[in-house]
C-alpha cells in the first residue's frame, strides 16, 4: 500500500502557503483596480469617449469591457506567469515549456474573451430591458448558462486544451470495470477517455463530466500510469457518488439561490454606486467595475459557505465509493498517492480548510477509509 512521503508533505505545506498568498494578491489587485476606475472617474471618461464613436448599446458594452478587461489581464499577467509557470516548475509539478504555456494562455484568453463578452452583453441586455427586477432575470439567465456550459464543455471547450482518446485494448479491463461501475450507479456514459495531462503536469486527476449525451469518464494519463486499477476504480466511484446523490442538482440549486441573493443585494448596493460615482443608471457600461467589485465581495463572503456545503457532499460521495467498491485499502492508498503526486497538504490548518477547501482534507478522507475498512473487517 502507498505511504505518505514526509518530505513531499513539507513541500506541500510550503506550496500551499505560496498559492494562497498569490491568490490573495490577485484578489487585492483586481478589487483595487476596479475601485480606482470608479474613484478616479476613468469609467465615465471611457464611456463618454466610446459614446463619441457610437451610441450603440452593444458597442458601448463590448468596448468598455474590452478595455477594462484587457488592462486587468495585462496587470495580472506577471502574477499569472509566476503562479502558472514558474511556481509549478519550481516544485517539479510542470512538464510544460514556456512556448506551450504561452499557447495555452492565448487559447484561454480567446475562450474567456468570447464567453466573457457574450455574458457581459447578456447581463447588460437584462439591465436595459427588465428594470428593477433585473437581478431575478439574471439569476434565471445564469442558471441556463451554467447548465449549457456543463453540457457542452466536454465536447466544445475541453478539446481546445487537451487531447482525448479512447482507452483502447491496452486498458480494456480497466474500461470494462469502470463502465460496469457506472452502470451499477445507474449512470450512462458515452465512453472512457484518456486525457494527455502529462504534456503539462505530473499531477493526476479523473472526472465524470457532462450531462446526458455528453457525459463521459475522463482519466488523466498521469493517473493511469501511476495508479493501480483498484485505486482508479475507487476514485471514479467517488465521482459517480455525486451523480447517485444528485449533487449536480444540489450544487446548481444551491448556487442559484446564492446567485439570486447576491444579485439582489448588488441591485440594492448599485443604487448607492450610481449616485456615488456619477453613473447614468444601472445599465450604464461605466458601472461595470462597480458590478464586478460588488459581486466579487459577495463571492468572497459566501465562499466559506459554499465550501462547507461542498465538503459535506464530497464526504457523502466518499461514503458511496467505499460502500460500492468495498475497497477501503485501495481508496486510502489512492488518496495517499494523490497527496504525493499532486503535492497536496493532507493536514492543513482548520482556518485554511474553512476558507479555501471545497473538499475534506486528504488526511480526514484517508482516516475515514481506514476506519471503514476496520469496521467492515470486524463484521
């Protein structure tokens, strides 16, 4: 059975601290940047300048979002380079060349720009057409957008960044076991695919993505090469547990309620922002920094609540995996291997878990599996 590497755990704690600090710096830079646009009047100046070119609402929103977002991207680029390229190489987690990293950044920027502009345009369309009830309409729109994105991402977005190939004859036994496990859970999948994670990272991962006809099992090649079949089976069983427990519906439903509350509170706060920063109204493109600032603050405040809910559902999925596979030793071994390979801190401080962790700490999950195994052995 795999054992935790003490030296890797020392590195994991250091790596985790650095990532949290970088995240805090990024949040601070973004919020300060947005506030400066409002406090200095840059927002109104840019909107006025754009209006001199064209008064078309779609143009004004797109132009403002492009300038505002483009400058923010450039500001965060050095931080993104360090966090996404330098740091993973420093801890020997990345296999990616600088050229390939840059290609990924260009791809990501393109996708984010297209989706971001589409989303911002739809938001401002709702602001223009629905009056004081815009927050309710936006909630419904975000619900529809998230469902569509979940459904289409495996076939439209993910292939932009990674290559997905069927497991093939080499892993026929593994595929058969995973498909049988999915059928046992009452979940139909379109197949089992291998993802070329190794061209970017040494880390391992697996997922069950998509909805309905796009649902599929995805295994990183780094997982297939380093984990036993039993370990992979327990990892997938955990993912299937989310479907058995209808966690997607839980998360979408809970997320929709939090989104509705957030949009409502922001709609009240925007009344003050309009007056304070000289905006023409809630549909004024110059108010985009205010909208983003208020939504970001709300998201930061509710993040511990969302994470606590997520940890609860993740624990339920762990229980399902242990029950359906009856392979507690393999389950514990899989998470020890993940900790070693992914440089994950198995025992973070409680405040770190409370604020940042969407999954239970690995030590708690490993202990849970070991106790489960002892209990079933006694019976």
